[in-house]
């Protein structure tokens, strides 16, 4: 879709690969951030839960 709308139907394969790798990298970084926030939240909740039982 990007190739058709921005350039008119053709693109160098190297440029397309750079764009695709950048897109994938951005999604991996976003996923890592979300995973880290979720893991820290889970650990914090477990810590508070065990603190209440003691």
C-alpha cells in the first residue's frame, strides 16, 4: 500500500527493505516496552499481595 500511494507503484527493493525493517523494529521496540511495563506491574502486584499476607 505504501508503494502505491507515495511513489506511484515502483520502489527500489533496497528502499523497501529499509522501510520494512524499520517498521518491524518499531513494533519490536513497542512490544518490548509493553512487555516490560506489564512485567513490572505484575511483580509489583505480587509483591503487594505477599506483603498483605504477612
